[in-house]
C-alpha cells in the first residue's frame, strides 16, 4: 500500500494555535500532508477583505511548519476541483463545516472533520486588537 496523502486548506492569516492544531492533527492521520493556502484574491472574493499578511508570507509560514510536506497556492474553494487535480486520499476540515463536504466520499476521498480550537480565530484576534486600541 502506498503512502496516504492528506489535504487541508485555509487562509492562515495571522497564524495562530488553532491553525497549528488543525495542521498537526491532520498530519497525524496521513503520511504526506498537502496544505492549500488561499490566494489574497480568493479570500477577498468571499470575505470581502484582503488578508493582513500577504500570500507569499502566509505560504512561507505554512511551508516552514514541520508537519507540512507541500504547500499548494489555491485560488478556489471548490474542493472537488482540487481533488480532481491532486487526488488526495483524505481531506481535513474543521468540524464547524460538518457534513458540508461529505459529497467527496462519492469520489473515494475520506472526509475527516477535525475539532476546532475553542475561542481562537483570526477574527477574534483582530477584534481583541481593536478593543485594545
């Protein structure tokens, strides 16, 4: 049997412990972990704001994490299109999305919803910073 390829994706703006926990938990489940990092334009298209940290820096931060085997710059949220391109065996998604990506199981991809780290998010960090100003 070959090595198990896993995939997860995110913006990873203002990298925090929740991001690290998701990546670490994903790597525990696979032999080779590919992490998609969303482009600035993609993030702007659905969040209606640009990330604080530019794409090149976010990708370099993620690339430096020992649990990450490969970084994929990603310009789509379409997980089926990404699966068609790189054919990972498992996809790791925060459990706040539970059920939303189950359709990938029909493609032969295991969908694993991993627990979010409570009370941490980039949105919360930005709010806390604004409250302190």
